[in-house]
C-alpha cells in the first residue's frame, strides 16, 4: 500500500477532494483491472475516454479517482484528484509508486524510424558481455538480465514500464536500453522517466495512420529529446536531414555521429560482403559480422553510446567485432544450392531501399536479386506504392505477397502497392497472395549465386489475419525449402 499524497507529489494536481493521504494498493487506467483500494486514472484515449468508466471503477472498489474533469456526482470517502493531463500524470504517478526506478538505473532510449531494435539489442548484448547486468525494452522481446519477458510489439504503458524497470533494479541491473516509439511519446508513456541518454537514428515516412502528417511524426520524435534533462546525453545522426532538428531544443549534452560529415563519432565502410564488413571506426579498422551501410550507422551509434556511458575505446571495439546480427535484421541464410537468402524486417520504403542497395553493392551483376515483399494492413497506406516502386526499381524480379493483412483483404493491399509500379516494369512482377507459396516460387526461380530478399516480417513468427495470429515464420519456410528442394 502506498500513500496517494506521496505518489501525486510530482504531478501538479489542480484540485484534491477527499482524503489527500488515502492509501492505494495499485494504479490502473483500465477499469477492468480495478480492485479494492485501486487508484483509477481516467485517460482520454484514441478509442475510448476513461472518464466514462469512473462509475465502473468505483463499483469494483477504486478508492482514488484521477481525472481531468470531476464527475458531477461524487461519493463520500472517495478521493478525487483533478489534473490537467491524466496521461502525463499517470507516468509520474507510476514512477513514484514503483520508487522511481529510472533514477536508480542508467536508462538509454533510442528513437527513429529504422534501426531501433538492432541498436538497443546490441547495446544490451554488449553491456552484458562487459559485465554490466542490463535490461532490454524492445518491440521484439524484453529482458531483465537473462530472463525473457514477452514483448507486445509496442512500448509498454507507463505502469508496465515502471514495473519492469523496478524489477530490473531489484535484479541488480545497472543499465537498461529501450526503444522509444513515437506513439509512446505522444501518449505520455515515458512521462516521469529519467533518461541517462537518448539516441536518434533516422526518420522517414511511417505511422502516418496514427500521426496523420510527417510534421506531427517529426514533432513526436523531437519531443523525446526536448524532455531529456541537462544531465543526459543526446546522440544524433547528422547524416539524416532532421538529425540536428531533433536536438535543437534539448537541454541534454549533444553529441553527433556520421558516416559522411564532421562529427564527434565517425565511421567509414571499407569493404562490404554478405558475411560482414570492414569498417574504419574512430580511426581503427574493425571487422564486424553485420552487413550494410545502415548497419554501419547502427554500429557507430552503439560505439558512441558505449563511449558516452564510460566504456573504454579498445574494449568497445573488441566486443563489436564479435557481434552477430539481430534476428530478422539482414539475416543471411545460404542454401545447399548456393542461393543467398536475406530475411529482413524492412517494412518502410527507406528501410527496404537500404537493404536492396546493400545487396546490390555486394552482388555480382550477372546474379539476380528476387525480392519477396508485401505491406501490412490497417497501417499507413501511403507507403504501399512507394515500397513496390523501391522493390521493382532495385530488383531483377519482385513477388508481391501478403504480409500481416490484419483486417484488410490482402488483394486490396497488393493493388495499392501496384499503383507504384511503372507500366514498363510490370513484366518483372508476380503477385502471389499466399506468402509461403511466394517464397517457394522465388526459390524455384533462383539459380546458384542469386539472392532472394524476403522482406517485411523479419523476426515475426506469426501472420495476423482478421484479428487472429497464425503461426508463420519466414525463416522456417526457407529452411524447409532448403531441405526439400
């Protein structure tokens, strides 16, 4: 049990009616989870308004109600707290309820369109190898030390975040590396967290189904840096045209990284192969098993962050040379027929362009690149024709197929993609809705030395259709083909 007076102290309450020292057993913004002694926070969400569920929360035993608008009818013995922004207050309250865990751990967040998962995952692996027990908060999986906590494909809500961070502190973790999505910033899921550092990777058009305009998407990413304290570092990729914009209003100490410009941390790709690349990183040649210019940026960001967190240069460089790719991120598989297959999560035009460009830099001109790609349903539709255009212009052949159609018809998604294909390019495009059959067809069409890119799902082991997640793993399908054909 915790005193509400203690928990609300940082939250700028506008009005408190009832007992200011009321004791609460937990905090929730989901009325279905309310139990006796709960503090219910009424949040205006994108789908529902929590204020409509105050009565239900009270029926289930809530003793404290936090809201932006006080209910007309109030019950004696219940504490009502009026605030300006319930979602922001939820984060600050959750932090206080779990004894401010982000003050007791070095929390580093990364935001951007592409590269977040690779960067946080490799930072987590790096620091664990260096002897720092660490936590990971990613869209793929969460870790508390070596213990796996399933991820929900998004940044956890403020209560879950602080609970996980609290568990990390209890487990003896000294560092936590976290993906910070644009949704989490706008919805105040990170409110109340004390970040040691923030990293910006890049920004391209994505999530416009949620943010509506690119400008709003940009502002969401930038707000993360605007909120960083002066004690934190802000590490930004200045090769991205918005890299400097991200940090123009931050109080944090700004550091830059680049492959093309003068920066605090620099890197250059010397050689690029399917099994790795040779880099000149901070004036030292380093071989890494990761591939491609986009991964050079990820490695540089990891190196820079580690240095800013106090790790010695030689120590970081030694460990970077032994790191392997993150699951489903430019994951290279080679068949008995000597066909190269790349599985990658690329699901934005920019990410797909990066992967295709990398493959084309490495492949022999007389070998084909066959790209299997789709687009997710119920997401930003504007990127569909652009993704098809990128795939067709950079590949010898393209097979358009289903990704996660969700509640849309796969054929409708593929028709949206086809709009981006020039009439002169139609001849090298096949449409096969069944993803397994599309991958099989690509493999049947490939010859020794050719490359197949299977893009869009990467690490995912499911296909979401009409609200149901069916088991489907691109890598499993490919391995089966290797054995049978």
